[in-house]
């Protein structure tokens, strides 16, 4: 965790970009490189949709999200992919489970 999911980008290009993507993402997000997961989404497009980079991660300061997006965009452009849509899917540690247990307990009490 975090997960970087590429769509509409050649598998060989994703593999070629992966080392620099992992290195730069980890540096900006301040996570170890081992935690950064790269995935390639293979989808069947029904209507025209753009190439994209979907980033699933826990929320950071806006400046970090901005820096991640700018850096990923630059890497994609260097590899021949301009106009890639980059978006974040923000995860919550209270709703992220490992072995059925949330990473963090919420402060909300259930009302019966």
C-alpha cells in the first residue's frame, strides 16, 4: 500500500517506468519503496476513456498530492504518454483491513 494503477498504458512501458515511479512516489509520499505497489488495469472500454493513473493511498497534505501528480505526469510524458488523467482514491485507515482488522480503530460509537 499505496497502489498505483495504470490504465491504457502499454505493459512494457509500465515495467520500464516502474523503478523511477516507485522511487519518486516513495520519496514524496514518505513511504518505503517496498510499500509502493504498481498494477496494470486491463479493461474493456465501452465508450472512449482516457489513459489514467489511479492512486489509492491514505490522505496526505494537498502539497504532497500536487507534487505526486506533477511528478507522475512528468514521468509519463517522458515515456510518451501525454494527457494522462491522474486521480487519487483516498483510503481511510479505519476502513482498510488486514486479516479482517482495521489498521486504525475509529472514534465513532455505534448507536443501537
